[in-house]
């Protein structure tokens, strides 16, 4: 990773009801060696309430599909309908490999879809690529920035 990318701290929100998965994702992000500001939410309702009230939004949301209450699809649909939240990149990070789920995620406006790898090293690798991509996008000041935020 170039030193120019290291000056940015990517703000990431992980929305997943499984604490073991959240722990693995946090560990993988920490092992990548860059600083990420990671916030975790265990359910969609809590995440939406937090996002609606926030002054600063995450640069990226990693969103599970299968959660009690609001599913990841419900959360994604509500994000895309909300003026201030609609441009936050949302990558589905889920165990589902179903083509119908993949299609639905993109129809609802997902920015990406990743099936959770079963091995930690694979999770770390896929998250590394994902973080690199969105770090570059942040550098180019993609339009999900709040007005007046420094780039």
C-alpha cells in the first residue's frame, strides 16, 4: 500500500448480528496494518438510528444479510431512500452465495457483494482488497462526504 493512502483513516461500519463474525472482521482489519475507524452494530434498527443521527458518516458499510428484525436488504433499502445516507458505499458481507441474494443486493443499490470466506486468511485478503479500493475512492473525495468535511 502506498504511503499516500496511509494518511487517510477509513471509517467503516460493520453491521452483523453474529459477534464471532464481527470479532473476526475487526481482527482481520487490524491485521492489515492500516488504521481503520471501525464501528460495529448488531442489528439493522440500531445501525439506521445511529446513521440518521450521526454528523459524520462512515466511508464504507459492511453489511450482513441475515439478521433478526431488519435484514441487510431492509437496511440497504432504507439507506438508499434517505437523502443523507444514500451515497454511503455499502458492501454486502454475508454467508449467502444465492444468486437471488446477489441480484437483490445489486438491485437495491449495493456497492459490492462478498461471500464471507470460511478461512481467516481468505477473509483478511478479501478485506484487504476491499479496504484498498475504498481507501482510494475516499482519496478522490467521492460524493458521500458531508458538506464542509475536509478531504
